[in-house]
C-alpha cells in the first residue's frame, strides 16, 4: 500500500548474470553470495536466478539465512560463512548447509554430529591470509588441514580465503595474500590432499585478479549491477537491479524567513516550493541536513533541512510542474539524471554495500519482470 518502495528488476539481474557468464571462463564455477537478504534484494529471488545461471553454490553469513533458502525449497549447496556454535552446527548438518571448520575442535564437533545423523558432510576450511577475521592462519593451516582430512565423517571439499582489499588500484597486499594461499595449496598438494573447490575472489577479485580465480569465485555485489568500487569496473554494461522510489505526499509554499525540518537547519531566503516525501532515515535514507537530492520529473530536487525518520523535504521551486502523487526517484535513474548508490554512500559516509543492504524491511519490495526469460 505504501507509496514508497524498493524496486527489484529481475530482468536486469538476469542480464547482469548473462554478461558475467559470458565474461567468465566456462570452467570457472561461481558461488552467489546472498547474505543479508542478498544485500536487500531478496535472498530467495536472487538465489533462484543465480541457479538458473549455473551457480555451483549459494553463500550466506548466518544459519538462519541458510534455513530461509531451505524453507523456500532451494536444495542447491549452501555455504555458511564464518563460525558456527555447536547448536548451529547440528542444524547445518540436518539441513545440509556446508560449514567452515577452521580448527580441530569444531571439526570434531561437526564430525560427531554428522555421525549421529549418519551422514558424511562436506566442509570448507578458511585460511586467514591477512584479513585477520575468520580462518586458520596461513602459517598453521597445513597441520589443521591434515587432521580434518583424516576425519572420516568430514569430506574436505573446499579451501577458501578472503581479500582485505581487492577492489582498489593498489593490489600489493592482495598479491601477498594470494601468495600465502598458494603456499598452503602447494603444501596440501605435497601431502597428497586434494580439495575440489579452491576459492579466494569476491567480486573485486573476480574482476581484477584472474590469477586468484582458482576454480570458484564468490560474487555478491556484481550480479546486482553495482561495481565494487569506482576503479574496479573491468566489464561494462552491468545495470543496478535495485532502485528506490516514492511519491510526493504533500506540497508546501513557504515564505522568506520560514524554516524547514527538525533542528531548523534550513531557512528560506525567499518564497520556495517544498515537496514532502513519505520516506526518511527510518527507511534507510542517510540522516542528512541540507544535503543530497532526489529526482522528480527527471530533475534534481535538493533535500532541504534535516530529514526525519519517516519524511523528508525537497525544494521543487525549479520544478514548478510538481504535483502531489508525482513519482520520486530516491535511488536510480530518471531520464538522463541518476542518483546512484555511490552518491548515497558518500552522503552517508559509508560504502555502497551498506546503502543497498540498509533499505529497511518496512519499505515493500516490488519485483519487476519476474518471468523474464534467461
Ligand atoms: C560478502 C562476501 C563475499 C561477496 O563479496 P562481493 O564483494 O559482494 O562480491 C565474498 N566472500 C565473503 C567471505 C564474503 O563475506
């Protein structure tokens, strides 16, 4: 009902996968990362389309996110990033969510749970090559890998690492991380241990570090049509899948000296026409004061005053045709003009990922072109 929404264009998602898959070497597998509700796009919808395009794995960050896929009848392999509690491990075994085991204790716990359910479960091991987040330190990885490999209830299926910085011009540290990962892989080879899937690249790595592709890459943001950074855009033609729109809810004619918004941050120097939009920082728009703009009738209307949780005001004096009910583009394109996710990220002092995933659930998701064919 709400005249404010997140629009997800599934034809664009398919077109992006098409472009990526024709760029990608045919033998290179990909995992589609659908954590955090596929960065706000809807995990199930994105996962289904990723599978149409041959995703080898889906990847999430929490057990609940994995269970959501299973509850929606997605039977494809699902990888759960990070560490799991013992209670989570049990659920993962039950629902065939593939876990990371990065230490011997977790490996033994998981093996016992697998045996209880009469299963042999695939596992991946994360090697920390310099992010200092999850994983076994590259210098200590081999001994842990050998132990895990010898546990009958576990099938050592994957070796993984994650870049600290893959989408900037300077690839020095990424290449050092890559060297550390290759060292572990070489050690495994010498021990006669084979893993089916070695994977290190996220979207940035996919685009810029082909020497780090191994046999699988993990892509989250790229199929969504957003480049990882301004300097990391090797393939062209990807289009954002998500846009955010609302409608003008009210108009105010204000006089010289009048204030707009909380905190009295804007005072009109002359007569102005103000459009009130039914969307605020409680929907995920950055908290701003006299900064940012939206598109109305293909033109930029600047935000005036401080925006509220549920509303914001924009100056439409220079767009005199504006009427209540007009379509407003908060993120996306309107004619020649565009408010892109990077612009909103600068406004928020954050990154594009945070803006995409930050649109709140109270904004309804509207899916467009659901049945477009791939
Ligand atoms: C989020 C995440 C990704 C996906 O990153 P993109 O830059 O969105 O492609 C890949 N791997 C891991 C471990 C992640 O946490």
